[in-house]
């Protein structure tokens, strides 16, 4: 992109339709396309210019007068940190913007039939660029440039539409987000190669002949007829709890600790092995028992964390974990699970329910409750659910 000044009193350098004496303009290399009968343009823009060119609607305006949602400022530092921490591997998809000005596209005479699509897009500097999709990326780029100005020479793709009014901009925002679906947590873990806990969890599953057969790697909600008993996302959350604050000498050691712990846990649940041996369906176990649900995995991770931080010998884990067999894990056991892991017949994974479920299991194993769990248990006992 470059900035030019066109002198309108020189007929040899300016189209006759331009009437002002001088106009400053942005000139972008661009590709022209057509959607729904309307022209649009695809170009590249240096990151350093993104905060200057692309603006937000006035957030003080009521929603019906804006072309986009209010910026969620809590998301911006996370995205900026992602760029700053991965300067050689970060990826940004294109920004989508509307321009409220007349533009001029001049095609290159390349021959071969492509000249009508490739050329230069000239936009007056008085134009307003409004982002229809990507306002959080735009704000994160601005913050990342403060931390690392060298990013300014890199570029991002821009899809530009000619603004035809507020109604059209609002409709574009609605259409662009209409079919956007956030990927499941499980597939996010599966495809994430930066997060250490994701890597630990994937290796645990791949190296365990037990878990590899029973873990759903893509979705985070198991269908009633699924042959899988666990989800990758549930194991991920459980591993975060298990290894929280555990300092080890190497990544491999953390994988070994997690694998060793969860294989010992699996030995305490005969129903899990019945599913693996095709003696009973996974759906039946999930329907009748609570021990394969994510909330119990999370609770068992917290309990294992206490044993790891106490530096107990792995051989002693088995003695403690063997008491898991004495717990009545039936979902119908309302005396234990209703209000803790189950609310109104449905499993709840809220933070409060995780604490109460952990406290119940920890008590059954003969372990003292940490202060946070004790407070939750006391409130539950008093009826302050």
C-alpha cells in the first residue's frame, strides 16, 4: 500500500471526474471480485497501519446505531499475547471491512483474461474504514505493536466492501457470524501443539492401551450410542488439576506421572474395563454411573494433585485409590451426588460442584479436606448450595 497525492488541475495525471484541486489517497494492490452482484476487493495491509485505518463505531451509541458489537476488552490481551509469544508461527485470518467512499479500481493489462481482476484500488484518505469482522484482532494487533514494533512490517489480508449504509453493515455482521461455530474443546486440545498440557494429554492417551480405546478425540459431548467413555477435553481438565504446581525435571516426567496416575485410577473401576472388553456398552455406563463423567475426572485430578505435592511414592497411590471401589457411583445415589455432582437429575460441572464432588470423594478416601473444599462442604451441609 502507498499514499499518493493527485493534483486535480493537471489533466494529464488525473481523471476528469475528479474536481478538487488536490486529493491524498491510499493505493492498494488488490484483486476485484463479485458477491451477490456487488464488487468487493481483497488486498494486503501492513500491520502498523491497521490501528490508524480501521476504526470502531462509537461504543456510546445504542446497539441499533452501531455496525458491530461492543469490543470485549478482556479478549484483547489474550490475542495480543498469542502474537507476542509466537512471532514466527502466529496466524491471523483476514479482516472484513466496509468503506464509506467512492473508490477507483484500475486493472492491470496483463493479458490472458486476468486483467479485469488484478490491479490497484485507490481510496481517498477521507474515507472511513469500519470493521465488520475482526475488531478484536484489530485491537490485539494494536497492543502487540506496542510490545513488538517490528511486527509492523508484516501484513494481514483485508476484504473490503463498499459501504452502502448502516443497515447493510449490520446485515453483513449478522451474516458473517450467522454460521460461526466455536470448535469443541476436545478438537482444540487435539490440534494445539503449543500448549504443554494439550501435548501431555494427547501422549497419555496415545501411550495408554486402555485410554486410547475409550477416549473421544474430537467432540466434547458424547452421543448416547458412542462407544467412547471419556472425552479428550475431560482428560485435559483433569490433567491441569493433577499437575497444578507439580515441578518436575522434564516434560517426559510429567507425561509419565500423569499416565501412571490415571492407569492406577482406571484399575479401580471394573465397569470401565467391561466397556473396553465389549461386555457392556459405554452408553449404559454413562447413563447409570457418574464415575466416567468429566466432573469426577476433574475431582480425581485434584485428589491426585494432593498426593503428588505430598511427594507420596507411586506405590502408595494404589493403597489410597483402592478405596474408590467402596464408593457407590450410581447416579441414582441421590444421598451422595444430588446437589454435589448432580442438579435436578443432570450432571453439573460448575466450579462449586467440582469442589463438592472432590470433597465427597476425598472424604471417602480418608483424606483431609483443603480449606476451599471444607468451606464448600460446610456451606453445603448448612443448606447453602
